[in-house]
């Protein structure tokens, strides 16, 4: 039986584990035995955040993936993140605990449609948010993350003709900050576009001293209300340094674990989505990973991320360009 193919089809559901198995202990054993590293995103569940060797946003994880000495990279995130790790580590094995952990933003830019869009504007340079597929990255001149997007855009002359994809909200925010008029792809993240302005206003009335902080993937009406707009790591750093003690946080709720960890005396309130039954806004894809799946992915070294080498080389170039610009700027 090809266990990789079986797990690709069915996941790890058919594999039984002893009831008394301490997953954290076993995961740490496997790290040492296999020279493995767990790269975890801030949007993962609390227990996964605690077991991760490197915890960060997309920029930090891409940077760490590019320089790790580990033989096995276990990516506790979503598919495009694991693919990015493979792009910059072609000789290393990269596994994703759940291959179904996708990304609605990446899915909003199908590669065939995006290729037509790019070819229709041949005089434009293409800047693509890292939340995109490998195929879309291969059509790109340089990638960016929410942490370095403004810097990447400003590395081009003011009169440069630029395409920005796939997140329209982030693109609009960057246009506003930089005074640009980039051509934007019509994509969005299902988490950040679903925040409810009326419910956030209700929270603000309930907690008048709370500061609204928001990720730039949010819609413009919410960004206008926010006292701080920034990437996930920027939001975290803001709450560490700011003198306030109450925050309404408009991004995926996983980051609240780190905010509470670093600032235990402050009050963090997740901004709610339109769904009146929910008090917070979770990414269903980020939450597909579990400790059990991480353990099994490390033990069996599957599901493995594999890429066509020609495609990998083309898609790696904009990632490497992003990392080069970031290094030069010290970000």
C-alpha cells in the first residue's frame, strides 16, 4: 500500500492511536529523531502554536523556511504556505498535516484566469500577495506579504505600472498608503471580508475605551474605523507596546492566544462576522490542522508537498526577489 496516496485520499482518519499517547511528547521525540522543524502560523489553534518551533506570520515563516537546516519541514498552516516552503527548499521534505487546508484568497485567483489578466496588460509588473498558488506565483515578478507589501510596492518607481493580486482590499489599502493606482485583481479572504461593521460598532459602544485594530485584508469601511492597521505580527507588536488595555481585534482569532500570552492584563475582544451566532471569526482551513495530524505527518512523513521542477523554479523567483528586497530593507 502506498501510504502517501492513501492519506491523500482519506487523510489520517483510519490510523488508530493509543488513548494514553502524549502527542506533545511524541512530537518532540520525532523532532529530534528526524531533524524536523514545525513552522506554525499565528492562526493555528493554541496547542499547535505552543508546539511550533517557529511561530509567525507569512513573511517570518517564509524567511525561516528559506534558511532552516532541518531535513523535514512540517508546516502547520495552509497549502500555499507549505508550497512556499518547498519553493525555497527543493531538496528538503515538506509535509502539510492536512492537504485540504486550502485558502479562500488563493482560490479566488485561478491560474488560467490570472494568466489571461496578466497577458492583457503586458506593460505591467506583477506583484502577488504570498496568499496565492504556486501557478500564480509563476506568473509573478515579485511576491509580498502584508508585513512588507508597502515596502515592496515602493521599491518600484512612482510611475511604474503595477498589477496587484489577489487581494483587492489589501491592494486598495496599499494604493491609499502609497498614492499609487495599481491595477487590482478582484480577490478576497473569506475571513477578513466577513466582519460585521454594525456588530463591531455595538462592541465599541459596549467597550468605549477599546481600540479597534485591523488587518489590511479587511474592507475599507472597517480600516477607516481602526486605530491601527497592520499585518498579524504588526497587530501583535502594537498590543505589546501600546498603553491601552482593551482591543477589538479584526483578524483571524488565532492571534489572540499570543496577544493574551504577551499581555495577560489586557482585554482582547475578537471582532465578529456577519453570522449572528459567532463571537469570533475563524479560518476553517487554518483550523483543519490538529496535534494528532501533526504527529502522524511527522511519523510517516506524509502528506508530502511535491512540485514540478520547472514550475518550482519559475515560482521561486518572485519569492526570492521578495526575500532579497526584505533583507536589503532590514524587514
